[in-house]
């Protein structure tokens, strides 16, 4: 063995136990009550928890959006991921019009591969399926790109007919369709109304995309998936009506998955009344307390499947474009380094169990997106491992984050417990506050197709 992580408490999605973990060639090769090998390096994890690295299934790195490009490139974003215990990211590769899906993947992979500090894969954001483009999904699935996101909003979003066609065909391609659900017409109507009334502050970003705007789209998306007989993954679910619709569909036996994000669990729409409210502008926006409570309840009863970040940071100067007009604020916030510490902190405080945090942040995203080598501390899996100190106190400041962004919505938020080491395929990439990994270390993760129907 090359490395033994000794004396820690291993956490999986189903239990916790004291064990040593042995690592060779980037893989977990042994888990036992006591391991020894005079040739192995030893990492003493006495008093610590030993967890699978998190999988952030929703990031937007170096993404052209809102008149600029999100401020973390593939190196900065994955460096920050490593420092928050995230060892795999799924980034959104947005298709260009007329572009076959394999080309979208290759275009973004060429940017990502030389720069990623942790492993990565992609979902493709679909804009155009005319002619042969729809069938090009099959070719991209063969390359290991098996998830495709539909935007119901934005000028590049697709109409319901295209969404339905994608759902229907996803079954024969072995792909999973994901959706950003908000009602575009309502967003446009409400935005015009508030602007015409001179209501331009960040609060009106929320008011033009309130609970029902998202809830209606969630219900519609689920109905389309049911009609198509297809599975559906709802990204960044943030409202109670949508939560209720997911619960009902799951109870009826439909394969509907729901993801939410730490920002919806921690902040409410009140943030848009703050002087720095523009920094919190993302879509969907944070909602009221009733929705936040519904999200936590759904997590506890198992109706939320994954936590991801929607990491899409913009520099302060860019957020400031919208000081007098919320429409000009680029949508998105930083979060890639905060997800796992935040969810584990909630476990540490007894809100959820550690097993639940591992399930939501690692095991479920691996299972849902077909990453067979990831998401678990188990023999044969990649040695993507976080050593977590449950007693460490950590307060988030922009200065102790590892993103290129110059501010964070998590400023001054206290985390109870914190990762002290992150290993990516057995290589130490984060050590006690410092990034020690390298640009280009991250490898593309080829995802398995879903069963063809
Ligand atoms: N929402 C955001 O806030 N940013 C990126 C894309 C999105 O849908
Ligand atoms: Zn989205
Ligand atoms: Zn997103």
C-alpha cells in the first residue's frame, strides 16, 4: 500500500465505523480495523472522520453568461472545490446553436483537461436539437456524457415541445434529462411590470421570480416527464410547491430526482433587501422561510436526492452593473468550497446525520449520474477522501477561500467542523487550509449510460 489513513471514523451513506483505509494506485484497496505496511505513508486520523470526497453535480466554470464570463476558470473553480472537500465536479457545457453534442463536450474538455485540479465531468446544456442534433446525444452518451439539461428560462431556453422530445428520446439513448424550471413568460411579464413602475432594486429580482414562477414550472416539468415515461432530474429546487410535486411524483413511483443547493437552505429572500442584495442574485432566487423549511423537511424524509452548488461567481464590479437595475446583475454566486463543510456542519449540529450528508453530497450524485468509481469509501473505488475535523471552528471569509472571485455570499458564516485534508485519487490536494494539488491533475470521468428503454 502507498498510503494508510489510520484510526479515523469512516462514514458511508449507511453507517459509521472505526477503520483504517489503505490506498494504492489511486484506489481504495483495503478497509480493516488495523492495517500496516512499512512501505506506506501514514495519515493519522485519530478523532477525525474519513469521508468520501463530495461530488458537486452543478457548476458553471468559465461560463459565458450575463454579458461576461463566470469568474472562476477550470483551475480556480476546481482548486476551490478541493479546498472544500469536493473531489469531482460536473460542469455545464452549453451547446452552441448547430453544434453536435460530442463537439460541445470536446470544446469544453479542451479548456478543462489542462486545468482541472480535481476530477470532472459534464452535463450538456441543450439549446438546439434540429436535424441530426437530437441523435447526436447518442454519440455523446457513448463518450460518457449521459446527462442533458434543459433551461425553461433565458433566451437560449427551449420550448416545452423540445423538452418533451428530449425526455422521450432520453430513454432510448440511456441519458438523463435535467431541468432548470422557471416559467419564462411569467419572469418576463413580472420583470417588465416592475421596471415600468421604477422598481429596480435587487428585491425585484426575487419579486419577478417568486415561488409560484418556479413551482408552476416544476409541476409542468414533472407532468412532461410522466407523459414521456422518462426519468427527470430537477436542478436547484428552491420552492415548496415544487418540493410537494416531487414528493407526490415519487410517492406515485415516478423516477424524479431533486437537487437543492446550500444557498437555499441557509438564506431566504430577505437577502435581497440588504445593501449587497445584488451579490445574492441567482436564478432561481432564494425563497421565503416556508420554502426553506419545506426543503429541509424533504431532505430529512429522503425526497431531496442531492446537494450541489450552482457555483457561478461574478466579480463585484460585474455584480455592480445592476446597482440601479436588477436586470443587469449577472446571475450566480460562489459556493463550490462551501457545500460540503456546510452540510457536514449541519450533521455536526444534529440537523441531519453524517450518513445523510455523505449520501446527498457524494453517494447519490455518483449513483444518479453513473460515476461507478466515485462517491463511496469502499474497496475498489477511487481514493477520493476527505479527513474532517468535527471540532474545528471555521468562519468563511473571502480571504480564506480559494476561488478567484473577490467576494462571497458566505462571508462571516460559521462552520462547525471543517475538512483538514482532501485526497484526489490518493493524492493530497488540500492540507490544513492550503491547496497543495496541481493544475491538470483532474481527469475526465466517463459516466455510465442509464438502462435503455
Ligand atoms: N442560474 C444562475 O444563477 N447562474 C447560472 C445559471 C443559472 O441558471
Ligand atoms: Zn439553472
Ligand atoms: Zn446552474
